[in-house]
């Protein structure tokens, strides 16, 4: 009598694996303008119109908010767009020797 030393054959089964892909939405960032004593009201209004597509009336309201509160968010974007807009405004300000401070704040 001979012994069979081969492992027991595994029955063939069809296995379906379901996978789900989850994509995280890109983080949002607020662009914030800070008030200072040197940057002109007109420059802030112009930057809001040119870079952030504010209407002239809304730009005046937002510039007043920055002036009265010391800082104010001017837009919310994904990180790359927020950085680009911040950098553009800072470049414009430096070209005219204004010390305007523009920062980003991540939203949770």
C-alpha cells in the first residue's frame, strides 16, 4: 500500500473582491488680507477686483472690512490656487512698495 503525501487539493472557487476607491477632496484655504498703515485703500480695492474678481462695490465693502477689523478673508480656494493668488497680490504690492500682508489659513 502506498501513501499519498501530496497535499489535499483545494476546491476551485470563484472569489469576487470588491474594492472601493476614496478620493479626498483637496484641502481648502482662506486667503486673508491684513491691514497696515501704508498700503492704500485704492490698492486693496484694485487687488480685490483684478485678482479675486470682486465687483467694485463688493471690493469697497471688503476693503472696509479689512480696515475696520484688521484682517479679513477675501476668498477660499484649493491650496495651489490660494497660493497663486496670494503670491500675485504680494508681487503687485511689492512693485508699488506696499507692505501688504497676505496669508493663507487652512480650513479643517
